[in-house]
C-alpha cells in the first residue's frame, strides 16, 4: 500500500467531503451524465467471495464492465486462500495482475490485511463488522426520494450487526441523526458509539423500536441472522423489533423504508411494508450499481 492508494474500506476512514463526491458522482452516472466514455478501459477488478452474494457480485461486475473494465471473480474455495495461503501473499500476488481488489469476507482483520499488503486499491464488499458499499447505495436512495439526508432522522430496528455499524459511520459522515433500537444482547459495539460521539455524531442506542422510529424520516432493518451468525435464540430476541405497518405508522408521515436485502418477509419485516409504497428497496438495490461505479472510479482514477 502507498500513502496515495485509495482504499474503500470503511466510511469512518474516508473524509466526509470525499464520500459526498462519490454520492454526487453516482447520481450523475445514474442520470447518464457521466461515466459513459469507458473511463476504466484496460483496468481489471478481482472480486474475492468468502461468503455468498447476489447484489454485490452482479452489481460490481456490471459496474466495472459499464465503465469499460474487466472482472475476475474468485470464490475462496477456488483459491489457494481456501486451503491456507495467507491473505498477505494473496494480496501481493493479485496486485501484480489486477488494478483493484474487492473482497467479501468474515473478520474485518482479513480485509485490513488485504489492504496492508496490496499495492492496488481494496474495496470492502462486506465483513462481519461493516458493509460500507451498501450505505452509499442507501444514502443515494434516500436522497433521490426525500432530498438531502443531512439533518434528517434515520431509525434502525433489529440486530446491531454489520449494517447497523455502517449506518453509525454514515450518520457521522453525512450528518444525520440515527436512533438505533436493538435487543440489549445484540447492541452494536460500544466503540462505535464512542467514535460517533467523539466525531460530533448524533447516535442514540435504545431498546424500544417505537421510541426509535418516533420522528424518523427513514426506517431501516436487516436480516435477523447474518451470514456466519449462529441462529439459536435470535428469533425470539428480535421478534419485537420486526418492522410492520404499526411501527411504520409511529414514524413521520412520509417515512421511507430501506433494507439492504436479502429480506425475510414475516421475520424482520412484514410483506405489506417491504412490498408497500413506503419501501425503496428496489431503487436501493439498483443503486448498488451506480454507487459502486462511482466508488470504482474514485479508487482507480
Ligand atoms: N445487500 C447485499 O450486499 O446483498 P448480497 O449479499 O446479495 O451481495
Ligand atoms: N447483515 C447481512 C447483510 C447481507 C447483505 C449479513 O451480513 O448477512
């Protein structure tokens, strides 16, 4: 890694102004106003998946190809990584072949190691701890429908998982208020709340979903069982945090609903909410493509 390598690892590590540039570039690309001249022609992206994926897998490939680049998709079982070669050595070798590496993995230390040893930009495609690419798509979706997110209120109801962590990062970087309701046992890492506090954020942790959604412009949730989680007892703990029409009715009148997908209707969200008029989930999913085109261009240009 050189001092100038532009990794996209986590939102807390990137300047707010840079993140705004990426969102604005994504919106311009979505409108067809830029990115049309194959700016990444001749560039290769390697994507490493140690966990499953639909959206990240497909949207990154289409993003790279629309910008004129090429992709190599690698499942960990196909790689020597899957039988014990180190992340560091994988990073050194891939850096000799490709211009950028996207990785989806378990522990965040694996993506950090990839970035430490790669000489090309590394993008975090989800870890157990965070999912920063998703947040860029989410902010874009909110702003397309409701205008600037700065100063607005977002409520999280559910597991204090990787998505909740990236929402905490985003709330500080994009300047919105975040109210998080989780079961006490599934609270986000207290270090995230301390970080938000120190950085002028407005993040409140509570355990009552109705209190969280009061005054909210946006309600968000995610799966009760994330990849790599142990299912036992989560459903009972999380049932009171299900997003249903009654909970949405306790938020602001023009509230919108976001969910990174995949969704489990009847678990974290009811079908009438996710398939109803307040839901932005399909635009949100589409925005993975536009926001990742902007992320790739930011990393590679
Ligand atoms: N939201 C998201 O990252 O979806 P995939 O797991 O399908 O990539
Ligand atoms: N929290 C979920 C997000 C999936 C995109 C998981 O990690 O499985």
